[in-house]
C-alpha cells in the first residue's frame, strides 16, 4: 500500500509501538480463546487431566502475545477470574485454578504492571484476610493462590482509612478476644516472609505497602524492624532454613527502604546497616543473598543522603526532542551560559548546606567491594548503587568515589573487578556524573578494557569485561557533547573497530558494533562512520572468518584505522592462546599488507623476527606464521609493481627469515608453522637458489614426514598437509633449472628415497611419503613415473603384516590420482613420462582394487576410508582421460567403475553412500565430453534426471534406496546392487535397514541365472 496504509517490506523495522493488522487479528482470536478458557473453568476443574490441559493451553496464549498483550484485555480477564474467587459457592479446587490463571497473567509482564488492576475496595479486606487464614503455607500445590492473595492484600492496604475502624468490637460471639486487623496483616506478612516459595516475594511487597501507612508506621514499624533484625541476627546463611529466612528479611527491608519515606526510615537506617555488617553477607556462598544485601546497602545509602539531584552533573541538551530542535543559534548559547551560571550558584549554595553522614563512607565502600563480586548480578546491582548514590553527593565527594572506582582497573585486580568497574563507569556516564574533566582519566582505562584478555590455563577470561567496556562507550556516546570527546575520538573509534572485527567472541563483536553505531549517530565525529557501519553491522560481524579476512581489509583501507589494526594484530592476536585466532590474525595481516607495505616491511617485520625465535610457544608460532604471510604479501606486491622481490626487505630481514628454521623446528605447533614459512618463501621466489638453506628446508620437510608417528593423531593431518604443500612449492621454485628440467642426481636421490620409504614398517611414514610423491612436480616425475606408480601400488596391496594400514592405502590411492594429473595423458607416449596405453590398465586395476577394501578393526569400517579415496581417484583419472584421450577408457573398465559405484551407492554408512552417489552422478552427467561406454546410459538418466544431480539427498536412506533398487532392473548392475543391498540390510543402522526393506518389495525384480556371469 501507499501512504499511511503502506505495509512494511520484509526485513523493514516497524516504529516502536506499532502493531500490524495481522497481530491485531491474531490478538482478537487469542482474546476469544482466552475468554472461552476462563469461561469453561467451572466445567474442567474437577478432573486432573482436563485441569492440566486447560492450564497448558492458557500458558501458551499470553506468552505468545507478550508484545501486544494489552489487546487481550488483562483487566477483563482478571475481573472474570476474581468473580470466581469472590463467589462463596466456588469450591476450593476451582478457586486455586483461578488463582493459577491469575499468576500466569501477571507473569507475562511482571506483577508491577498488574498490581493496580486488583480491586482495592474496603469490602475486599476481610474476605482476602479470611482466605489467607485458610491457606496452608506448606502446601506445595497451591502456592500461586497464596502469592496472588498477598499481592491483592498489598493493594487493599492502600485504602485511606485507619485500620482500627475495621475492628469494631474485638470481642467475638463466643466471648473470646479477636485479633486487630493490623496485627492480623502483620502476622500474615511475618508468616510468609519465612517460607521458601514465591509467596515470600509477595510478602515483601506487602510489607513495603503496609508498614509505610501512617497508622501502622506510628505503632508497628519499630517493632517490625526489631523482629526483622532479630531474625537476621539469629539466622545463619550456611543452612537451608537460615538462607530462606535471611532471604525473606532482606527482601522485606529492601522493599521497605525503597518505598518508605526518607524521614520515616532515616531513624532506623544506621541500626539496619550495623546489623547488615554483622551478617557478613559478602562472605556468603549464596549469590541471591549477596545480591539482596547489595540492594539493601544502596537503599540505605539513598536514605542517608537527601533525595535531590546533583546540580553539578553534566547535562547534554534537553530531555525534550522538540525543545532541542526549536532552540538554535545564539539562543542555545545564551541558555547554556545562563544554565551554567545558575548551576554554579546552586552548587555553591548546595555545598554550604549539605552535611553528609559518616555512614555513607561505609555504604560506598561496600558497594565498591560489591563491584568485585564473583557473580555478575551482584556486580550489576553494586554498579547501579554507585550511580544512584553518587548522584546525590557533593561534587568533591563524588570525585573521590570516581577516584576509588578507577582503582578497580589495576592489573593486580581480577577480571570481576574490571567488569564491575566498567558497569559502574557506564552508569556514572549515563547519569552525567562523570564530568568532562575526568574523561582523560577514564578513556585510557576504557581502551584497556576493550582488549582485556587474561589467560587462565588452556583458555582465557575477559569477554564480559570487553562487553561491559562496549557498554561504557555506548553510554558515553549518549552522555557527552561531541566537543568533549573530540580529543579522544580517534582512539575510541579505532578501539571499537578493532573489537568489532577482531574480538574472539561474537557477543563482544556485536556489542562493539552497536557502540560504534551509537557513536556514529550521536557524536557524528567518527571517521568514515557510515561506510564502516555498512560493512560491519550487527549481522556481518557474526561470522568471525568474514570479519578477519574480508571486513578488516575494507576498514583498513581507511588510513585512520590501518596502523591501529595492524598493531593490534601484532601485539594482541598473534600471541593469542587460541591457535585459530593466531592463524586468522596472520591471514588478516597478509590481506592488509597492501594497505601499508612500508610500515609492514620497516616496522612490523623487524619486530616479528625476534619473536619468531623467542621463548613463548604461542608467540613463536604466531610470529612465524605472520612472517610467512607478510613476506608473501610483500613479494606479490613487488611483482605486481614490476619490482624486485626483495624490494621491501633489508639484508637483516632476509637473514632473519633464513635463520628461523634453524632455531625452531620441533613440536606439533612449530613443524607446520615452519613448513608454512618454507612454502610462502618459496612461493615468494626468494633469491635463495643454491643457498645451503634449501638443503636445510628439505631436511626439515623429510624429518616432519618421518616423525608423524611421534605426534598426536589430532596434529598429524595438519603437519602432513603443511609439509606436502611446502615440498611442492620448494621443488617448483628451487629444483628446476633454466631448461625446465631437474638435476638428474637430485631427482634420483629424491624419488628413490621417497619410494623406498613407502615400504616402511610405520604406517604414518607410508602416509606422509605417499602424499609427498603425489605433490612432486612434473619435471621430477619425468622418467620416473613408472617407478612412482609401482611404489604406490605396493602400498595399496593388503598383506597379513599391514592389513590395518588403511590410512596408508587411502593416501596412496589419493597420490596415484595426483601423480596422473601432474604427469598428463599421452596415448602413444612413454609410460615413464605419461599416462598412456601401456600403464592405464594397471592404474585402473590398482584403483578398482581399493573399492573392494572392506577391512575392519577396533576403529570400525576403516576400509571405508580406502573406498572413499578410491572412488574419488577413479573419478579424477576418468575425467582426466575423457578430456584428453577418451579412447584410452575401455568399455570393460567403464562398466566395472559404474557397477562398483552403484554397489557403494547402496552402502549402509550415510557418508560413504553419499560420496559414491555423488561420484556416480558426476560421471553419468559429465558432458565435456560425455564419459564413453556407460552401460544403460538412457535408463540411468531416466532414473537419475540431470536436474536432480545436486538436489538428491544421498545421506537420507529414504531418498537413496528407492532410486538404487530401480537399478536391479538393469542386467549390468544387478549383481553389484544386490551385493550392496545385502550388506546394507544386514547392517546395524535401523534407518538404513527400514528404508531398504521398504524399497525392496517395490523393485519387482527377479534375478535369474548365474550371478557370476554378472561379474564379467
């Protein structure tokens, strides 16, 4: 729609408070259903099942309509339920059910929202008291009734009549004295303050409303406080019963000092504070008690000081947006000068009259200690208390509080103290209690908190500190005029950008992004704020890899942020305890290098080289990777600009890079890091040809492959891949001469050595050198191809001694495909140089043997790894031949490939079945050019249409087996598909067995003849 009736587009935010037509219609529907539920209570309360069903249905209605609950007419619902309660003919189960519904209603938006909706007439007092008198405080089934009755009574207590008028003749009909109404209410409150259920919270609310009545205050307040303090003194928070009692007393006192008048509570405040000190709640292991103690302390502090807003506080603009927009130009300046003069005069007058009690020092000290509590909820309560009390203190005393607060930000303090301090700073800033003169002291602390990260064992703490520091930045953006923050704007903006892009935790990145957005909107002085917000919004910073490798590069393009981002990565991230962060940081440095190549070459690299041979393991690891990435980026940049690869490097830097592998080359972290360094330096085409360093690098690669057995299983794959990648880069750069050939002696030594290692008795050594042979460049394979293939073939053969070497067979099959791709295809070529007619059958025979590997051991079906690698290698070799010389593929070979793939597509293990199905469809539908000699191609394309190639879910047995069973109708595939299905139906996976059993009756196939004929 257009105009006012336009509907928001998808993803567009609505204005606050706006409710869509759909929500309104849904709410009316909900309202009718809720009214029907309430109206049917009299018919369902008798049966336990119907009663519970009604409660469950009712719980779902208000909760789902939390945002627009006002449309459900809560007042009407409460009146309908209270009519049931007031009806003297309502049986107790019905009354309890009505109160349960009432409790559900109040829980949607909190009791404070619904408290005024309770009827509070004089005629309700006695019935409510009588109902409470009939309740059993220990009944665990009806606590909602007691909770709602106490809340109702707390509203009735507000009637403006002396309660003595309701007593009349205190002598009952039997001649016994009746208890006054005031005492009855007090006894009820005392009774429920010591229970362990929700009624205790309502009793505290009742106390806060009842004790502050003028008639009760005069005659009962002192006695009640004596009772509360005596209960606190006698109870121990070390026992369950004592904890319940202390909880109730603290809630009652906190509510009382919150709602009571200052002049009424002040005479008792010092006594309560003394009793609270004696309780030593800060030493309690109960988080709730410490939180309530902190809440009570701040309420007592607010009682000691006058309830007046500090005239000295900093105020930005006006509370009214209209007034801000209307006041412009000279009028604004005049009003500011007048306001400043008036504030100065008021401050002078105020300070003359202001006398601060000595107890305030005790209160502030307890709140400062509370900022260091181990639980967040206690620290948050203390921070709010600091903000509230500081707002009532004179300027000098408030400045002393801020000075004490800044002591929390010492590196001798724990992360709890830093977190609590940040929360308190945000509260002070938000309330205008941090004057501009203190900003220069606070900003450096805030910047440290944005990067706070303390290592603890194998992890670190500090994410909550960084999150709270973002809250401080958010609060300052709203509190201060732009002119006040101008001197610090570059530091704050850079720190927030760094936190939004490079923080390890997603909640901190998003908090920093929100704080940055608030500053851009409120201050308008952040450099390139809108551009950065567009790239680093709330959703974009959710992906850590995207932040490090993409968003950071864009932001580093703005000169104001380039150097701070680089310095942060070098100082804080390459030595991070998390190896993932270290690796991402080095890749980010690689991507950012083109933005500041001179700074990287002249400042960063000389700083990293000493760290790469230092004593700290994490720093050493990160520095080596950073040196590798930065060097590679600088060399690529030099080549792009037609300069020498050493253009950006000094002699000292080149020597430092050459020395790294000699200093550190051991360990699970160092081996892959140095291999990465070798790879990057080789790719950078460093002028090290003929240097002895090449021999050292080759030795390190070989040593890493030989010692795979000595490292943990988790690190083996990473070390193997790093070493193989380094070997490929090293050979391509330093082992080829000007004619594009290898030195014969070096080639003979390297290939012979690697092939001989393939028969090593250690499986991991076979794995490493198999993959190394697969990574050799073509000029090293030339004239040695048959030797390499024969060596790899021997690894794939299963013998009694190495039957469990499944990983070695897997890596050998992978290497065979890589060698074939590297050597290339030439039908009439030499088998020592190419894949040709002489060796293609041998290659296929080796790969097809791998598809039949069903070896099992204590790890399970380890042969599955071999079959998976064999299927991948068959696909790669076949597609290579199809694109080069398709006539090398014989019909018999193609038939065997497709039949074995069909058998594996009926595999019981989802992962292997999905891989086989994917390879099967890839070969079937490949058309550049098509794979020749596929049996029953037309029928297969009808069973597996081309458009289903990427959508068919082979992992789901219910989708895969109905298609596979259709292959039983194709003679060429019958035997292999039946074999695969037989293995699957006998498997342990119930889903697979069930899907296969469901598919089998529909196949309608009879297999006749000798099965052996199908194998030909």
